[in-house]
């Protein structure tokens, strides 16, 4: 049969399926099977990568260590396997929580992955507190576990909590060392709170004792650090941003200032009744002896210190570190003198003392990424020092006072905490992931950490989208922009499946792109030509651009983008290339939801006359690979509203049919067809309109029926930002979360099409 005959059969098949979908509600809500028990899920291993903002080591129970992250939940250390276990999973939480939020990944429940503080109870090692939330203006949640984080209950503290806000590396929760009923919590916007019943009910400390702090550089910081003194019953300290440091001698009932004039600490640690406090800029590092007062013991001139560790068994032994681990200091005389240790990231020799089994970390500069989370001495292992930071967790077991060159080993196995932006499967089983902060990774073995990140830059960049094309299965384009200096662009292409990369010719060595506003956003490639690209920027550049020479030059199309928005909405996809037609592209205009088409390689666009949902922050427009004119659209609303969560077109966007099996849909991708030459398998992350069940769904018949292949993969109920099937392995699907990296699932006994 010739190509025209194949296209005719595809068209007839689509008409028949569309007709079946329109027969009635029974067809519209057809679920073929629940395949969740038949599928297995594993993480796509990266090995850290996001910021582990805090660590706590239990003072009385050996090897009980917890780590918290800014967007990826809480982990518990397993000493036997030398790996971490995620604790914020669906089965550990009260079912009522999901009933209240209806499991919606866009509402409350997801905020549990943005962890602001954790705490253990020294006298009750089974107790763990987790404070999580996403906003300094809306209440978060304080959870309590009484079985080491296996299960949690919700407490009655209702204050704003923001785990991903600035100043998130100190613990705001403290439990009395001898009485687990007494708990303190330092908030960002509501002062200090106290519980006398183990953290279930709370009372605010009068604000004339612990004030509600003003913002610091527009950041709500508040009571940034709270801790008890284990050597003095009832003594506690609190650091209030911009106001001072305060002390209590009656287990937190009343407070008095001990350091005012606007001086406050970002971190405080205590040993033998001696308090050490650290902060950047003018504060430096200081020691407080209740009988002698304050002494400035700052070891360096630039005072870029915000973390201190003191030996619980010997208050004279103190460590502190400058940002990026550029300087590492130790004192054995309570800060009277300091040794500048040789382990650092300023030189190749100093950097050689950091060792990781994850190759991509060893090829990094480290200095750009070793942002300080927590530095803490392990009381159960002499010479052991833990360090959490922007790539995971490191540990040294030879920080003895006789060793000036301690070695740190990466102990991040099990921590998967990247913010996923995109994922594609390449020929030969290779996978490319795109993330915030670390750009992205080239995976040759999903069960091992990648050897390298994408080779466009090692700077603090994010890869916002990836694009492939049927014209060359090994070609991939990436939209890359610096995460802080938004004018620096490093977008480019690979022609060998992601092994090697080159930047677009429009970008100079400094990262300046022409035009300057062409940055962030989505990039797509024509079905027939790797040099024909379209770039939908997310910045002050409102023109949709295209290139006919592989990114050497860019021209504005006739479209002015009316859906300008901040760069951070990484899950939105507005532009797509037709899966088969040469030089054909489609655009969803945010307002009023129009569908435009270009048939001249992106130069001019025309209105198809169709109108879909507008003003939606997670909507996606996708073209079916190798199917001319076949389009799929998800409205991506944050709420269940209408039966148009998923719609399709088979005539290039002119007419659309809603498939109301879903009342919410956030991600869609294509995988290998069930039968050779058949329609690609559809994968959707969404919610069933029939039973409000969220999950990963699969259709092998163009959306006529849907199989549920997962509820919460790996127990993680984070929102799925991207989903993609494997074009070479039937049934395999990849998903990416908004803070828990990636996972892949497949049938336990894969069938051969």
C-alpha cells in the first residue's frame, strides 16, 4: 500500500474512534483495565542534584539521620545500604488529607514536598516533626511521626510555611532534650510558638518577648533558628531576623534578648553550654558564654559564613565553612585560633578531596554548587562530619583534629530531588532529562547515575524544553537559559543523541543571544528538517521566532505572543511541530485560546478558527509523531471544571473533539504502538472524571479506552510536569515531577508487540 493509502486508513480509523467516543457517556468514560499491580516503577537515578537544605542527627540513637529538601520531601538514612529513603509518600499520610484535597497535585498535598524544617526528639528517638508549605502568606502543615517517619499525623499548628523561600537552611523546630512534650516553632511571619502536648496544639509567645520580624531584603525570614541547650534544663535560644538573639531559661515560656542592635544569626549550635552563632556579612562567627557574654571569633575577612558545627562532646572543637566550600576552618580552642584546612573548591588539589561515584558531579566545578545546607558533627562516629548542600549530601569520616585535609565522599544515593522540565527517549535506550538548576543529563543506564550533564555549560542554568524530530532520530534541540542572569543563553543542539552539544550560532561566547529577548520557553523542530526550528520565548520578547539555518539566525514570525508570563512556568507547552507534514507548526494562543497554524516553516501563522481553553498555566499542545494533522490538547487547569481536559484534532487543529474521560490532565506523551505500524500509545497524567482518581493512564486505541498503570508512582504524589513513552519499548513510560526528579514504569512482564 502506498503512503496515500496509509494516510487514508489512518483517517478512517480516527473517524471511527471519534464516532465511538461520541456515542454516549458509557463510551466516554471507559476504563479498559486497572494495570497498577502489573507495573513496576523505578527512579531514573541522578543521585541528588537539588538542594538538601538540612540534616539532623539524633544525639542518642546511632545512625538515625534525616535530611530535608526545599522541594523534594524528607529522607531517612539507611546505614546498612548507605542510601536514603523518601518518607513523604502517599501511604505514610492520613487518607483524610487526600480526601480534603481530592488528591489534586496543584493544591495542599504537594506543599508537603517543600520542607522548611525538621526536628527529632532527643528523649524519644521515634518522634519526627516535618514542617512543609509553599507560601509565606498561606498556612502550611506541621506533621508529626511517632514511628521514625513511617506514618504521619497532622498537628494543629496553622502558620505560613515556605520550604523553598530564602533563608531555609536552619531548623526552626526544637524539642526539649528531656521532655518531648515541649516543642518550639519559629515562624516566618507570626513570631515564636510553643506546644506543651508534644506538638499537637500551640500557643504564640507574646510578641513583646519574641517580635514578629520585618522582612529582610523583601524576604520573610522571621524566627530563623530555635534550639534547646541539652546541658542546661529549660534553656533555649531563638534568632529573629533583623531583631536579635533571645534566650529562655524556663523551657520557652518567657524570653529576654541577649544580642540586639539588629544582629542575628542564620545558624546556631550549642555544646557544653556554649552557643556558637554564624551569619554572613558583618556578623561572621560569634561565641556566647552565658557567664562571659559574646566574643567575635570570625576566622576570615570576607565573613561569608552562615553555618557552624560544634562537637557535642567537646565545645572547643568547632568547624565553619564559607559559601561554595571555598574555605573550610577548624578550631580546637573554642575559636581563639583557626586552621584553614586544605579541603576546598578553590583549587584542583583542594577539590580532589571531594569524591563521588556519580560521574556528573566529578565533572562539575563544585564551587558553583556546594551551597551550604547543614554542617553537623556525628556524635556516634569520631571524626565524622556531615555536609548537605546544593547537589546532595557529603560525609567525611576523617575530620580528626590531626588531619588538615579531610576527604568528603558523596552519600546521596536514593535522593532524587530535581525539578523536571522535560524528558525524551533517544535511539538505543538513551534518555535525556531536562531540569532546573543543573541543565539536564544524558542517561545510558537508568539505574545508575549519569556520567555527565548536557554539555552546553556548567553554569547555573536550567533547560526549559527539549525537542526531537522524525527527520533525524539522533537530533535534539534544547532551550537553555541562565537561572539568575537571565540575559545569558546557552541553547543549542546535539546530532549524536545527546552525547555532544554545540550552541546556536546566534549565541556568542558570553551567552548573549540575538535577539536578546529570545530565551527560556519552548523549542520545536520541523518533521522534515533539523535546521527548521521554532522558539516560543518566555521573557519580555513577545515575538514567536523561527530559524531556517539551524539557529544561526532567528526571524520573528507574524505572531505577537499575548500570553507573556514568567519563565518559571516550565510545564506549559504552547507550540508544537506537526508529526509528519514538512515545515508545519501549531500554536495555542493563551488568550483567547485560539489555535494557529503555519505551513511556511514558522514565518506566518493563520487562525484555524478553533478555540480551546485559555488562561491556563499547565496546558499543553502536542502533535502525534508521524501522523499528519493529529493534535492533542490538555487544558491543564488547577481545578476540575469541564469535560474538555483532553481534546484531540485529526485535521490540523480545525475541529476538535473532547475526550471527557478526564476532568483534569496535566501531561501527555507518546510511546511505542501496541501493534507494529499502529497508532502510538498515549500516556496521560490526569484525573478520571468517573471516580476522581489521579494517576498515570495509558491508551492503545487513540483514547477510546484508558488503562490505569499507576496511582502515585513510588508513592510520590508530587505533580507530574512531563510524561513521555519510550518509542522503542512498548509499555515503558517516563515521568518527571516538580521536585522529585524522574521515574520510569513498565509492565513487570513486558509483552512483545
